[in-house]
């Protein structure tokens, strides 16, 4: 447990560049067919998220296999054909202690790095130099750059008929149903705050490579 806490503290100290948004297109990966993992991380925050996802698998997989094996054992061991007279055991102190203490330990091992990761996400290493307000509409977004000279524009899915005029005919760079007519652009190596809201229904704004 002591080694785990030391590792968790090391994880908490690694959030320095968590939300540095860069404009390099190489950092913004795109979905791939049959992709089952996260996109390549472009920030330390995303690397921490990927680490935590892999870390939790070391708990999820063994617990799932253990429960499956236990169910299979009970089905075979205590089926009516070989166990016509069932046990009348009402309780077992040792088993009750194990199934109480065990989950508590597992939850602690998950909660400590989870809360540290959550804290890091809401504690940027420096003040944002640029704030962008992203307002979700049904099927499009409004972006507002909150600077001295406010700049705002709408961004909608790029229609196939508009690709040629927009110079976005390469579907490898501008995928169907993912490319837009006006992209949100941010400066390189600049701390950027994105305020996300909605004008109608619930919307989600995310950059998978950035976390």
C-alpha cells in the first residue's frame, strides 16, 4: 500500500502541461476503423487518463473472472443432481469479513488516483491566456473568442457538396461527418480555457487526444 501511495503522489505531480492546447495537426488524431483504445495522447493529462484506464483494468479483469469462476463453481457444485440436501449454513464470519474488507481496499486503490486525476484536471498549472466560449446547437457549434476584439463564428458539419469550394476534398484529412466548414483554431503552446454551454439540448465538447 505504501508503494501504491508513492506512485499515486508521483502521478499527481505529473499534471504540469495538462491543458496546453496546440495547433499542430499532428497532435489531433482522428478515429480509425475498429479502434479499441484511446487516440495517441498529445498532453500529459491525456497520458494520465490513459494510465488510469490501464490501471483500472488490473482490477476489473481479475474481479470479473473471479466472479465468473465462482458462479460456474456454484452451478456445478451445488446443482440438485449432486447436492440434493442443501447446506443450512446461515453465516460465516471469515467470509463476511473478506467480502467487506476486500471491496473497501479495492475502492481505496481506485479512489486515491481517481480523485488526484480529477483534481489535476481542475487545477491548471497557469492562468489561461485565451478563453473561448463554445455554444452547442443542434448539429452545429458557435465559437466566441473572448479577447479585446471579440470574434465569433458558426461551425457546422461540412456538406459533401461544399468540399470542393472549401478546398477540403481529401477525406483522409477531412473525414465525412467529422469535418466542419469553419474550424476552431487556437495558438500554439498557449494555455486555453474553453467554456462549454448549450443553446438547446445537452451537448458534449471534447478533444480525445487532449483529454
